[in-house]
């Protein structure tokens, strides 16, 4: 009951802020919820989603131990064949690179698997030239616009950067004091962003920076447990608040811009959402984990 009342108060507060004079924020309009694959098999606790070119998005259907491809264009959804290989048992994070390859993080193995666009296994991501003192244990990863891979490595407590061929470039250590770093993003300026779920803080490191600095103050009073972060082409930051069941919008400078959506079962609402991505049309696609579905929204500024 206390959790429900707190969520209700936070939602009312968000509505008040969004209606304040002069307030400018992204707005989301629900377009579609996706429950099934091409064979009419239901999704089960999907934790990851990645947006690619040509209206493609790929879902890490974690509970079913597979990936599912979809094409969404002009509000029309087409489900493609699923991808299930023995080397990928429990995918939780997924990305698509510029070549169309699909990369997925297997939570059980703590390894990143590379697949072709058609779903054929191409190998594991093993960093070449990694210092002997480092052993990669990924929690999450992102692929930047230039093709470099940024790996959130819990073993070294830092972000390991690899080039397009998988060669080690550098490591950026986590902040000196932090709670639980759960995800990262790389914006159009190659600024690396981290989200601390326990402290509800976003950290940033510019392209040439050697350390992270706080981009925001603690948001624990209004943000429950942010577990995923992404940015759009303008640098606007989207945080997925897992326990709050909503989306937090921040400006490039970390300024709070509003809360969107709310927790629930109905279409357009969220229950313990996980990863999100933004496609080339500016549509936001969210892995709505506990509702066993993917939700698609149109973004309007």
C-alpha cells in the first residue's frame, strides 16, 4: 500500500510539473503493444531491445532464451523469425552494429555473443590487447555511432572501450564513490553516461575524459530505481525507472525535464520495464518486462 501511495504521489507531482508554465518536455503517445512473434508465441519477460536501420528492432526475449526480430514502419508491425542458438541462453541486453550484426549479452555466461543479421553465431566478443590485469565481466554494453563498443565491466569497475575490430582502446574507471552502476549510454558527442541505480545519479565522461563526474545530483526523492539509460539524436537523456514503472527525461546538462508514463497493466503503462531504444523515426521502444510485452511510443517535443 505504501508503495502504491508513493507511486501515485510521484505521478501527480509529475503531472503538476509537466503542466507548469514555460515547461518544455518530451511527450509520449502510445502507438502499439507487442506480445507475440511470427509464430504467435508469446514474449516472456523481455529485458532488452535494440533499434537498428530500416525500421528493424530486436528484442531480447529473456524468459524464452532467444532474440526476436521485428520491423515497425508507418505504424505497421512485421514479426520475423526468432533467433535461438546454444551459445546464447539468457539474453538481457542487445545492440545492432553498423554492419547489421546483432550483439547480445548473455547474463548467465557474462559474455557478449555476436550474431549475423540472419541470426547465425559468429563468435564471442573477446577483447584483443586487453591488459593482463583485466578480465571482462560485462553487466551491459553499448555501441557508439563510430562503431566502438563500450562495455560496463563489473570486474574492473570501469567502462572498457573497444574499437570496431575488438581491440582494447582504454578503460574509464567508475566514480570513486557509487552505489550500483547498472547501465551506460554514449551520446552523439561520444560522451559516456552512467546510471547509478541505488543513488539515482547520472555520471558523465566526455570523449577525451579520463574519469566520470556527476551530471546530476541524487534524484532518490523522485526516482525509484533507474536501471537503463539511452539518448536521442539531440542528446536528451531517457532513464528507465524500473521500480517506478516510468520514464525520466533529462536535458543534456542533466536537468530534470519530467516523468512520463506510469506503472500498471493497461496498454501504454509499464511494470518493471527494462531496456529502451529510440529508432530513426524518433519512436521510443521499451521492453516492458513484467507485462511480457514490448511497447512502442511516438515522441513529441
